C-alpha cells in the first residue's frame, strides 16, 4: 500500500502571454475545482519578462518567443528550451517533495499550453496527464515511446483568432502521428482566445479522472484557526427578508473558525436603490475591518442582491483578497480597472432561475466588467437557484472565502 507521502497529487498551471500565475490562481479559486478536488495541491509558476519578435521594443511576461501571429503549429521558438528546463526544474522539485510523477498533471493556457506539452512530453518521467488550452505543438515534438498512453487533453475555442482552431486540430493529428494514443480535443463553440469557467470545468473532470482520490491521500481536514481573516457581507433583506445571523455565523465558525464575519443587513427598500447609499455602507464596513486590525489582503468583501452591487461599487478595491457577489443588481456606476496592480478577483454567483435579476442581465454585467479591464472575474450560473439566500448558497460562499484566504492548508502555492 502506498504511503501518505507518495500518494499526494499536484497540478502545475502555466499561464499565457501577458498573464501571470496569480491570474490563473484566481480563476481556479473562483471555480469549483478546489471543492471537487480537495486532495490535489496546486502550483502556479511565473514566467520571466522578455521581448517578442512580433512586438519589438516591448517587454512583457512570456515563456518563449513568438515569431508570428496568428500562431502556426510545427514551428521552432527561441527560448523554448530554457522554458522547458524551468518547468522540468519545477517538476523535479515536486518529486523531491514527495509527489510521484504519475500523480502530477501539467496544465497551461496559450503559450503555457504549448509549454505544458513540450515540457511534459520531454520530461524523463511519465506524468499523470497534460492539458493544453488554446495551445499548439512545436517543431521539436518528441515521439511517444513509453508515453504512448499518456492522457492529453486539448481545449480550444472555435473562434480563436490568435491560435486558430485548425492549428489545434493539426496539433492533435501531429501528436497522434508521433504515437500518442490518448489525445482528446474538446472544442468550445463561439469561444475566442480565452480561458473561462466552462473550460475549467472540463479540466477539473480530466484531473479528477487522471488523479483519482486515493485511500492513502492525506485526509482533508477542516481549516485551522491559525489564519486571521475577515469576511464583510452585506445582505439585501428587502425582498428575501433578514438572514438568521446566528445560523450563518455558526456555519462560519464551524468551517472557518479563524475568519471573522462582519454582517450588515440592508432593509430600506428605497435606500438600496441609491448607489451613493450603497457605497457609503460598504465604505463604512471596510473601515470597521481596518479598525479591527484586518489587513486588506486578508479581507473578502461580498453581498447578496443590492449588497452584491455595493461590493462591486467599491471597485477598484486595491489589496482586497477578493469580492464575492450573489444575485447582484446591475449598475452603470462601475469604474474601470486601474492600470497598475494585480487583477482583482471577483466571483459572481447567480441563479439560473433568478426572476428578479435574470441571469442574462447578470452575464451582461460580467462582460461589462471584462470590458472595463477586470480580468479576474469568474461567473458561476447556479442551476436551481432563484433570487434567494439559503444556507446551501452560504456554504458555497464560505468555501470560496476559504479558498481565497487559503485558510487551513497549502492547497494553493
């Protein structure tokens, strides 16, 4: 029987061009991957900053050079071997820390997907799987050899103009011609060159299959009280009534004993329509958290209904760990993302059966946030949920907060 030390599972995620590991990390937090795969650890390496042939004179985060765009498969790339060596070092270090190669999945988006393929296929040990989103194969594609049964997932948008879908299809054929027998291409109709929640769902299922939970995996424990953090929650009680403060506080204490809850219930139906009132309320709660000694990076801000709108109106919120909004009303007063600093994580939860704020309206607001420059937005349309606040929804929120603050574990690195 394998030991606890040997059975640990790991996913290494490689970001794309002009992105960063922190962006991928935020998307994973906003998805349900951590809840579905609690036995898996996650790492998000960062690339260096360098100049690209297609953008002379500009220095940006990238793994290797791009000689052309749209990208073509089967090309050589300057600095590719240095990037491969760097990823191999990450994998070797993980093995030294107790992760077996066959319990490691290598994932990547765009450049990161191409690097995941090249590094994973040339690594001296056989990994559990490789996932490339909007990636392509290079001129130095190795023959399969002993890795002919290595699971490879390729995800690609049908409307990708940077890495056209035909490049993805030809890359899959190239892999097959080299002897890789387990290559699966999943295409997403209408999707451009982007990484979104539906792709993360596909990847999560792939990881669940190739990194199944083992009886020898370390037990998933409740978060400890070592980490101090704060959740500010503004609840709109005008339509659904007040929440039972004792019930939600108990749920918080049971799951996140080290996180303090600041709850504000909004009950005036006229005032919740006033953006200036909502902004004043959320500003006051943020001030309470600061005075209580909670730093911004350990504070999550969120709300239901107009409370969620209030949280969004606080943008940009420099330094906050994240925002979580449920069934929020649309607002035209959202500011653009500041040009400096890390992208703000914003998790939007919305019921597919919400008749007060239809899900299509919520999607439009999500897209508007993206157009304003917020790249850390994750939208989750929840089946069976209307414009309502339940303990089940609260549990989802609490789990997201636990992941955002990384309470009680080392799942995200």
